[in-house]
């Protein structure tokens, strides 16, 4: 799959996930907003109901008070009226508002019944007077109650007009009637925000939303009081309405994480594929030269003149031997990295003189450096060079670092290599490999020890390899219990510093 195709899929999927998350978040915000509005409307309606019931209680209070006063004032008049009415009890009779329409008067016209008709008219007139008196009395009573409410109600203490127990009961009743069964805290607050009384958990400094309603709106503005209510568990109540969206949001985030991980794997797999292709190409080039040399040498052995010349035969044998060693070395590097990946490598740690080992490799490598007109210098100044390493692998480490110094040389400057050893302290051996090659860019320094990674050499095509050399070096030094660092400046050279523990 092309990298551009992967990027297109990534962008499309990212837009889809972002859109999905946006829709879910907007839906949750709208749900929360709607639930808040519904909650506020229910509380507002309940508080209005409480205020209305308190006003009704106020009216009933003054009505009862005026009735008591009126009964005390009109008691003598009522008793005298009752005695003058004789033995008739009009309180149990229904009022007769239209006597001529309801009474058959044909028989009353008879002279014998005229007395009865006269008596009936007197009783009817008396009843009308009583009803009229009661009406005027009740009208006056109501007017007096209304006047008292307008003039005297606001002078009563608010704690008497709306005591805390009544307010609490009314709040519970109204909230329950409107379908809101939540714990609440309330307070009656004066116009200047002074708390008249409150429930135990009410706190004006709390950050909860406070809902307020005017108590007794008919009072003068300067004497008005407010009923304030807060709901400690409101957020939980609102959240419970969108709780079902949490799994959906979680699943979307999980899918997003899986998608990102899949994309990372896709790019990593593509990079590994490219590395594999480069590895195969480099391996082909690395194997091609020694195989070609061995093939040519084998053809020369078929020539009778070569077989008859001892010098030529020795030269051909040497070529075959050297190229075979070179081929074996390349194969061993690949197999060694494969073994270390599977953690199946066998290490034979033994006492080794680092100065002697390095000196041997430098002498062998000197001819290759001189071939390019360069020099190699060994400053083996370590007084204690004894370390505990695998001899073969340690030799390969030294060879790899020197071989890289020659590979990445500058074309315009003869290669110059310096190998040195020292003891920075009583427990450590330090080995440095310094060259004047092309150097390494800063962004490549962190990756040069990765397997298959090769530093770009521009238009140069003579630098071959598998990208395993420095990875192998790093692996070996780590297994020896040491550390390797690198310092480099582009165009001026590179310096590798190896520190190993001394054998004690």
C-alpha cells in the first residue's frame, strides 16, 4: 500500500471520528441544557405554588380573626332578632326569592284563607330582611378582611406568616406533585439578602444554583421577602439523564485509539517493508562481490597455466580464502542478529586484554586504511586493560567500528583513524574510536544503533552494508555490561566512546 493511500485513509477516518465525537458531545450538551430548563421550570412552578398557598393561609388567618371579632360584636343583636322571630327557625329554610311564581294563590283568594295569605306575606318579608342583613354583613366582613390584609399583613413578622415547618411541608408537597423528588435546602431571605431563617444545610456561599420566589407579592417592595431553594444533588440528577451516552462515548474513544494504533502499525509495517527491501538489496551487493571473486578464482584454477605456476596458484588460493572469510563474516553478522533477537546467543565470557586485542585488529586493518592513503594510530595507554568479554564478539566490535570509519570517509581527505584506551577510574576501561570522516547529522545520532538503520550518504553508492553493524556493536557492549556513546559533527568526523567494567 502506498504511503499516500495510508494518509488519505487516515485523514478520512480521522474526520469521521472527529465528526462522530462532535455530534455526541453536542447531543450531550443539548440534553443537559434541556434538562436544566425543565428542572428550572419545575422548581419555578413549585415555588409559585408554595407562595400561593401561603397567601391563602394569610387570607384565612385574617378571615378567622375578623369572624371572631364580628361574632363577639353582633352576639346581642343576633339573640334579640331570634326572640322576635318567634318559634320559627329560618336558618333551616331555603330562601324564597320569588314567592308569586312558586305559590298557587287561587285558593288563597277565598275569604276563609285571607288570614293565611297575610301571615305568609309577613313571613316572606321577614325572611327577605334577614337574607339582606346577612349579605350586607358578609360583604362588610369581606371588605374588612381585604382592608386588613392590605394594611396590616406586611407588618406581621415573616416567621409568623410563613413558618419554617409549613414552608418545608409545602415545598415537599409541591415538588413531589411536579415529579421532582430530590433533597433540598431552603431559606427565607429579606430584600437586603439577610437570612430570616434557613434549613441546616443551606449555605449562601455555596456554588450551587439558587432558585428564588417572592413571598406575598402584594407586600410593599421594601418589605418583600424571598424563598430561596438549592438542590445539592442537582448535578447527579442532570447527569443521570445523559448517563446512557457515556458507554457510547467510551466505545468511540476506544475505536479511535484502536484506529490510531492501527495506523501506527501500518506505517511501521511499511517502514519495515522498505527496510527489508533495502536489506535484501544490500545483502545482494555484499554477497555478490565475494561470490564473483570466488567464481573467477575457480575458473582460473581450470586453466592449466595457473595450475603449473605455484605463485599464481598460491595467489588464487589466497583470494578464495580471503573472499570466503569475508562471505562467512557477512553471514555471521546476519545470523548473530537473528540469534540475539531470539535471545538464543551463547556468550563465552573470559578474561581478555583489550590492548592486545585492539592492537591485533589495528595491525590487520592497517593495510585497508593505507589503500586509501590514510593512517591509523593506536594509543593504548590503559594501565589496566583486563576486561571480561567474549573474545570473538569483542574483536567483531572493534572491526565494525574501524570498518565504518573507512566506509564513511571523505573523498577529498585521506582517512585518519585514532584508537585509544585509558582508565578514567579504577573500575572502568574507556576505548575511543575517532575518525575524520563525513560525520553524522544530529537527527541521525539517536537512530544509528537501531537495527537496519543506515545513515544517508547522499549520491554515494559505494557504501554498502546491512544496517546491522552498529546495532550489533550496541548489543554486544550492552551484554558486556558497558555503554557506548557517540559524538559527531557533520563534515568533520565522528568519535565513538566505549566504557567497559574492568575485571576484578
